[in-house]
C-alpha cells in the first residue's frame, strides 16, 4: 500500500510540474521543453479524458483549464482514502 501512496504523491507532483512548465515559453528542443514534453506524455492519459469532460472556463478572452486542478483533487482524495 505504501507504494501506491508514493505513486499517487509522485504523480501529483508531476501534474504540478506540468502546469508550471506550460507557462515557460521555450521550444521543444530546449532542455526545459524536453522535460515539458515528457511530462505531457506522462500526464496526458489522465488529463485528456478530463479535458473532454470538463470544458475550459471562459474569462473574457482567456480560457482557464480546470482539468489539472480536478485531477490533483482526485489524486489527493484517493490518497486520503487509501493511505
């Protein structure tokens, strides 16, 4: 059970890192861009279906994607139940 808890916590950190690196304006060939690309590959299997279910919230000319927040809340809830 400790392994499951560690994986849930680590995945939460990976989602946070992806959200933070999405704001860094570098190309995919830059080292930060390569890390961002890897984080996209790792998080997309869970974020993709959430994005299909939860459309972005429009705030004027800006759209806010809440799927990472929902995923982090779900992971934390699951960790509290299991750990």
